[in-house]
C-alpha cells in the first residue's frame, strides 16, 4: 500500500509559543505540508512562524478572527495532499502518531475520520472519542449533575447500575482501549481524514464559531457512510482550551454553539432546551453567589441572542 501524503492544518489565535511548538512538531512528524491559519492574533505568532525556515510551512493570515471551523476550511482548501490532519494550536504531534493515523486511514481508502488518544498535560486521557453529544448528557453537564453521578458511581450496588449509563460509559472505552475501534465521535483537537472525504462533507459547518463543529462533522460523516475510528496507538499531547481558556466548558462561545448544535440536530425543541438549561445554570449560580455568575449570564445571553463573534470582530468591538 502506498503511503499517504498529508497536510497538517493548524488554526492559531493568540497562542504564539504553543502554535510554534505545534508547527514544529508537525514538521518533525514528516508532514508533507504544514498550513497554519492565523486568525488575526495581533501578536508575534505570524512573525515567529515565518522565521521557521522550512519550505513545507505555509502561513495564511485571515483578515479577521473567522473562528475555528472557517479557519480550518481555509487551510484545507489550500492543501492538495491525499489526507488532512487537523491539529489544535495547543497540541503536539509525533512521528509515531502521524504514521499510525495515516496507516489506518490508508487501510480505509482515505474515506474515514481517524482520531488519536489525546493526553492532557498530566498524562491523563482526555475526551478522545465516544458518543455524540445528546440532549440528555448535555443537560447533566450543564446542571452539574455529573459530579453527583461520579460520586454515586463509587457506591456499592447502586454504583454498578450508574456506571452502565450512557453518560458514565462515554469516556471509558477511550481511556482503556488497546485496539482501534469504530465510534461515533472523535475530538477536533486532532484527527485525520481523506481530503476528498472532507471536501465531500463540505468541510466544517462555518456557522459554529468554535466548539461542536467536530461533533457536527462526525454526524454528517456517519450519515454518508464515512467511518469514524479511534486509534489509541496514536497519542497526541494537548493543552486544553489554550485559545479560549476563559470560555470552557460553558462560556459564551461554547454555549452559543451548543444551542446551534441542538437546534440543527434536534430542532426547535433542542434549541429551547439549551436556552432553558443555560438559564437554570445562571440562576443557580446567582442564588448561591457563585463567582462565575456573571459569565453564566453572559453565556445564557449569547445563546439567546445568537450573536456571531465575527460580527464584533468586523466592527472592531471586542468582548
């Protein structure tokens, strides 16, 4: 089988040190091309990237912060390789991981999405693969009930029943798996896909500014018969949410995308559920005088108004 040539696409926003490290790791991993799309970081990112002397590296500057999905699509359209490997600017690739991902993708005729095992800074396994987001588990997370769930799961007798639920099974397979397996979701922090398959899907849905675009892509891939595989033999390190550290997990950006995702896949009822959950979450924070109360209300308002952050960027406003 002929080895696939591949392009690594990195979308960067105000993470100069991490972005340079990510780009260098991709070059060291023998990528045929590395395309970094800088979303108007306004810092030293572009200059430092251009200082890297390697003809395989291309730096694309956008006129504004167009968001993750849009930036990734720009990078993908600039590629001509057999395969694309999307890598977060706060992640680092290894030659071993790239080789394994490309080999698995090649075995499936490039018509697949292959995700590696994602490791956090402390070496723990992050949410690398699992079930697609659904209203039930989004509700559990938004209301903070997952904390109670994990506590109950540690109890004898009843804990065994709780551990069998969808929510608590979600991460287990990705954490302990030794062999590759089919799944319904892999995280957008890093994954490989055939370029033609990505273009067939129309790329990422650019209506999402950031977050949930990976789950959306996986849903559409499944509908078209494109396999989604988790490959634990390929490991990638990741600093979670470096570009949006103040937004994770239920800040304004993520909350707006959550409502968009639930509306797209579950209709008006899904959209209404998202807004209700965010209102209850904000109200609960206010009642107990939680220090994150203000952010919770901003998240609720972002979902209600559906204001596109790109509109603020174009108008020169920040927020």
